[in-house]
């Protein structure tokens, strides 16, 4: 099994923010990109993710978390011109939900008219 230093280096090499929250929505891990990207950075660790979202977003997070408890693995939670944001379940070896992470996926924009035609736009 890989050692902690290797796993930390691997997670921190991910250029997009990765934020992990437990089943009580407490932020337990942020990679370097997340610490840099979020306004309060590392100060968010140990605090509730729900405290940093509006009422509609909190409701959505709680709803998706319940769906993950029931077996769902991933759901798109937000999309805009720049990125898609997913909630992804993290489970132990027995399938028990440990929490979830927010996965960010940049939306690639075609750089030429030819690419636009190839993508069907």
C-alpha cells in the first residue's frame, strides 16, 4: 500500500479543487488547489460545508447525501460555462458511506470552428 506522503503528493498534484466532507458534512480534507481556491482556505477544515452554502444549495447537498446513503455514487450538482461540479460518494471496503467529495470538471471550449463542428455544436 502507498505511504501517506505519496498519497498526499498524488492528491495535491490534482490541479482542480478537491474537498472531502464526512457524512455530517464536516470538511475533513482539502487539496492544495481547494485551499487556494476557497476564500477561507485551510480555515474551512473541521467546519460544516453547509455553513458556506445558501439554503437551496444546503437542501441539495442534504438530498444528494441521502441518495448516496441509499447507494448513489455521483451526481452533478452545478454547471456553468466554466465548470461542472459533482458530488462523489466515498465508501469503505464494505460499501459504507464515509462521506463525499466535490469534484470539479472544467468545461472545455472549442478553440476553432472546426472543433465546434466535430463536437456537434
